[in-house]
């Protein structure tokens, strides 16, 4: 049973996290390169927010946005 958990440790520490260890070692030489994963996530979130706001604008302009304040019983 111990070897099973050591195998899981080897998989994650030595194989799957190797790219992250490489990025961590880059931090002293180039901060921007070391944080590429963070930059990618920020770009994805910004693009999703722009898409969401454009969709809200489309529905607002078409008049299909239901803005009934009595949507919940506690707002009556």
C-alpha cells in the first residue's frame, strides 16, 4: 500500500508538476515569463467578461431583458 501512495507522489511531484517547477525557477530571471499561466487566465477572464457584457447589451437593445423587480416573493 505504501508503494501505491509513493507512486502517486512520483506522478504528481516529478511528472505533472515539472512544468510548474520550471516556471518557478524562471521567476528570478523573468517575472513575466514565470507568470504566463496567470496572464493566460487573466486574458480568458477578460475575454469572457467582454463577451458577457456584449450579450447583455444585445438583449437590452432588443427589449427582451425582463427587469421585473417582483421576480422573487420577498421583493413584493
